[in-house]
C-alpha cells in the first residue's frame, strides 16, 4: 500500500490518492484559508449552518412528514449517509471531512414530497430548462443561499461541489463550468465523491427497509424469502431466539450495513491495486469508477432495490400520497408561474429582473417551490386555493 500522508485538519493519515485540502482546486470566489480547520471542514460547517440544510428536517424521504415522527426525513437520511460514508472513508484512508461535506449537502436541492415532488417539478419544467435535484443542490450552494457579504451561495470547494453533482446530462454539463467538465470528458470524480454516492445507496436501502417494516408496508416473510436480508435475519434469529421482532430487525439492519461497507471497502481496494493507483489524478483518469461492490453483492443490491421498488415504492399507500403530492406541486407551480404576484416579494424582485423571459421566470418559481418543506407546501397550497385560507 502507498505511504500515507497527514495533512492539516484530517484525523488520521490519508492515502496519496485521497483528496488533500491543501491541494484543493479552490473556490469560485477567492477566500483566505480557514484557521484551525481544513477547507473541507469549512465546507461541512457551512452546509450545516445553511437554511437549506435545516429545511431537510421537514422534507419527505418516503413518508410525508406528518405520517409519523419515527420515519426518516431528508435530514436524517443525510446524516446516515454521512455516517456510512465516514466509515468507508476511514477504512480506505480517504478524506472523511470531504465525504461528510458531500453527504450532508447532496440532497439540499430536493423538493418537498421526495421523488414525487421532483417528478412533478420536472414535468412542469420540461420545456423550461428542466429540473434535477442534483443540479438544484449545486444552485443552492453556488447561488441561492444568502449568508455572506463577499459572495452568493456557500462558496464551497470544487471537490465538495463535484461530489454534490452525482449525475448530469451532457446537454447541461457545459453550463456548469468546472464541475461539469468530467461529464463532457468522460473522466471520474475523486474517490470521496464515488464512495459518497454508494454510501447514499447503502443508507437509503437499509433505512427504507426499516421504515417499510415499521409502517407495515413490507412483509418480513417476503423480504426474507426474496433478498439477502433473509440470510442475515436467520443468523440473527438463531443467535437471539428470544429477542423481539424489533431487536431482530435492528440487529439484521446493522449487520447488513456492515456487510455492504466491508464488501465495498474490499472491492475498492482490489480495484485500486489492480489499476496501480497512486495519485488522485490517476483516480480521475481511470476508465471506470474505482469504488464498487463485488459482483455478487452488487447483484444482491440490485435484487433488494427491485424488491423495494415493487413492494414499497409502488405500494398503494405510498402511491396515493405520491399522486396527491404531484398534483399539489403541479398546481402550485402553475399558479405561481401564471401570477408571480402570489410569490413573496424577494422572489417577485428576482422575476422583475427577468425582463419577461419565461424560462428565467420559471426558474425562479422552481427555486421557490423546490425550497419548500412538505408542511410549508401544504400551507402555501391552502393559502392560494382555499377561499377560507390565510392570506
């Protein structure tokens, strides 16, 4: 294994192909280096203090916020992604602070009502520039947050912004500057961005199982018969035959997470060694992502995701809520687009700067709707459409 280095601000030593904050590609707006913390720690702290991050507490993961206090929200999901990501980064000697910054910021641009809200907003914006939550997250950290006197947005490091933009169509990449280049050139992001993406998948698969079982949407018998979960559950039940279903479920969940993390770490190490990777430049030039599960576990993950899609995300209860959410978002968007005077004054001011450009006006409306929490969207809908609602 290559020699490890220990840059300022990082607990533990870093592999030579890890992201070194001292070698960051910098920020869009020049700043003095932070005192007493690394550039990536500063990024993480700025995300945590942002308004967009706080709003994640009341944005849907799968269940609408008012359905129960124990279900995951976008905020708790982001925290779980950060925890999983840091565990992976530590074992691979990657930059934990950068992974955490990416994890906490990756869903800042998500709409109210989860993917249902995103689908509805994308439909509304189809001919007006489109909507995609990864790009919206980048808009938030680059432009929409207003906290600092010297620049718009949070002015995060290139490496954090790169990790936020997990996916991007080539047709849009050219408009995104430095972070869009890899989609045009066919290169890879840093390993921290790669493992953050996979940590996201590990986190949501496992907590969606937990929430689905808790809500009674998933059958434990079907889950055990159809997926890797059953193998682990049987082992847990054999070890704790007198344990409650709640304990068995949690013990199985944590073992599944550990299995996925260790498999990912081992397979990623094999890829790094096979490609002879010694620098971050070589990570970026690799023909494919280096972070990956082994083929056997990757297939198990596909099977698990397919099961969740069929049994949970398409469940009538979830579908009904999703369709209600889509109608609400569509009606809100069209009402605000047709009559911008319904918007708050600061958004009206932005629209006045659009000089009648329909696409630019639509983007302002999309920014407003995407930034709503579930409960605020419901309240705003009532204010606009309920004749007895609050003015």
